[in-house]
C-alpha cells in the first residue's frame, strides 16, 4: 500500500498538467518511467493513460522552463515544493522523492545556509498552499 501511495505522490509531482500520463509514473525499482528502448512500462496505468495534444504541449512548455537552469536549482525547487506538498513532513517528503531522510536533512541544511526559506512542520496551512 505504501509503495502505491509513494508512486502516486511522485506521479502527481512529475505530471506537467491536469492529466497524469505514463511518463510521470515511476514504479519502485525502476530508474526511469520508460524502458530501455524508450517504451513505456507495461502497467495498467500506463496502458490506460491517454496523452492528448494539450498534454504534449504542456510537456514541451515544462521542458522550456527548465532550459538554462542548473540541475542544482531544479533539484532545490523540487525538494522545497515537495516539502510544502507534505506540509513540512520531512520523512514523507524523502519517501516521495526517493531519497533518504539523511540526504534530505543535509540538503535542507545546505539550503538554509544559502538563505533559502525552508518550510517548518506544523507551520504550513494546506489552504495557503
């Protein structure tokens, strides 16, 4: 059950629009949502996913937003946004991101030293997010 929950959380975070496509679903143990030949893994969700022209254009727009940014900047934004999504719960955020709690804490310490505002558990209001 927990594995399904984490997979769905990752899919929500990776989806670029209102529709969660097969490209956003990463199953446990896989390194990428696509197989070695670029084929989508054969799962019920992947087979039922319908990619529309709007979703494809949303994907292209999302990629354009990333161009020119460093991987470290994108990683930082993903970590902080995931932490807000989890209302500051670091353990839950680490599970969704697929990293250890220790790695998350080290990253957050670095971001704090760099002056980045980090959400504090219990101080985030779901309605405000």
